[in-house]
């Protein structure tokens, strides 16, 4: 049962990352910081370096997680409109209309 809960929690976390909810990063820290820090510290042997490593890993995950197709298309359309209109068109913020 605990595995299903963890799987559901991970699925929700991934969905939150894809939706670019800032709470996802805080949740990832809460859920995985201790494990990531222990692993990083075992390799690096320095507290500060391990903390930086954990931060970098979570930020990289945030930056690299694939956006859903609808959001990718909306971002592309927004970019094209800004190019056509110049700097007058506001950037797409990822929020649903």
C-alpha cells in the first residue's frame, strides 16, 4: 500500500513540475532532500558541496522536465506572436486561459 501512495505522490509531483507550480520544488526538497544530501555527502565529503549539489540537481530537474504538448504549443505560439508584433505582446506565463 505504501508503494502505491509513493507512486501516486511521485505522479502528482511530476504533474506539478510540468505545470510549473513552484510548490513542486518545495515538495521535492521535502521528500528527497535527505536521501539526495546523504548520497552527495557520501561522495563529496563536504557539507556545503553536498548542499549545493542537491540544490543543483533539483533545479536541473525543474528546468529539464518535459512540458505537456499543449503547453509547448502555447509557448511556441506566444513566441511567434511576440516576434511578429515585436516586444508589445506579453510573454506566455503558462497559465490556462
